[in-house]
């Protein structure tokens, strides 16, 4: 996708974090914006900011776990702008702790947003984009699914999140191959950020009532939360930096998008272990003090 001017971008999780930065970057390129989020105050603030800068914005509350709400988002997009060209399936949440301590509600919430949100976005918007392409011989489209470096690695105490993001990587690779198979004028990318200062570590602030935690957090969940907050808040690559990297990748037709390419050494080691059939290596080999800190926190 080379031309962004006057094209339509749909962004889930568009009120804050990476989504907000995608919206700001898209607006700067002259795009029309559709922002979806579950947090009304943040959505209103982002819409007001972008409209104040001259952008055309449709903002909607949308729980991406719900297929009917994603469909309503697509319908509203077509009613307002008549087409869709760029889709960011970006909404995401996190939950940690030892994997056997995660509740059914934890699994339903994280997989509902991180995986089913992408599933709904792909199944609904890809078909819509293909229809748009039939109406416009010059049509260009692109879909970006936000995964994580956790979609390529398996750090301890991040099991639910890891599972969701590995699935998004697989879904995205298949989407790319399927679009290539039918020679569609639509590109696809998977974004795999590492620790970037956003609100992901505080995503429980928007956890819906139907998947609320029924008891207090376990020691491992408290420890994982503390470690995640520290890692996210100390990140040196900003959400704005990631947005710039992502739009450059879209323009270049690049599938894999990384915020921290230096972390790929760990991915390479994991792939080598898989090919050789050896047991998974020590994730703390280069930083054993982190394992010690995590164990200490888990013991209280």
C-alpha cells in the first residue's frame, strides 16, 4: 500500500497506546479514521484531538470479543466513508502468572480480545476489503495484526498472553499466504513489539464484568504484574516510534514488523531448539537476576 491520502483506516484499541499513535500517524498522512475502543473517555479525548487537527473521525465503542460489535463497526465504516483500506486489528490486553493458576475467566478475557478480536477483524474486514477492491481497479489495502514478541517466544508467567499472541502470528501468516494465493490487492503484516511504554500493563482497568477476577491475585500473578509494569515502563522505544516503523513497513509491503530487532537472537535460538529437537533453553540465560527477582517476589 503506497498511497494513504483520503484512504480509510480502521483501528481497534484506537483510543490509547499503539492504536492512538497509529491514528495520529494515519491522520498526518491524510487518512480518514475509524477508531474503536472500550474506554469511552479515552476514545472521546482521542477523537477530539484528531478532529481538532482537521481529521475526519468516526469513533465507536466496540468490544472486539463480540463478533456482532465488530460487524457493527464495519457497517458504520461503510455508512460513513464508503470504503476501508487499512485495518489495524490492534486491541490487546494482558494477564500473567503461573499458567495453571490462570482462571477460566482469564483465558476467556485474554483470548477473547487478543485472538478473537483479530479473528473477527480478519473474517469481517477482509471480505469487505475484497468487495471494495472489486469496485475500484486502483484499490490498495493492507491489514496489520498486532501480535507481540511473545508470539515468537514463551517467557514464564506469561502463558495466557503467549498463547494468544502465538495464535495471532499463525493467523497472520496464513492470511498473508491466502491473500497471495488469490492475488488480492491487499497486503498483510504482523506487528511483534517488545516492551513499549503503553497502558498494556494496566489493561485490567477495562476488564469487563463478565470476565472479572473472582478472587484475589495469586503470588505469581502479583509478581508477574510487577515485573511487567517495570519492563513496560522502562521501554526506550516509544509507541510513536512503533507507529512510524509500522507505516514504513506497510508502504514497503513488509510482513514481519519488529520494534526491537535485537531481541530476535532469542527467537533464533528457540527455532534452532525446535529444529534440533532439544528441550527449551533457559530464558534467563543472559539475565539470571531477573529469574531471581521473580522467584523472590513469588515467595513474598
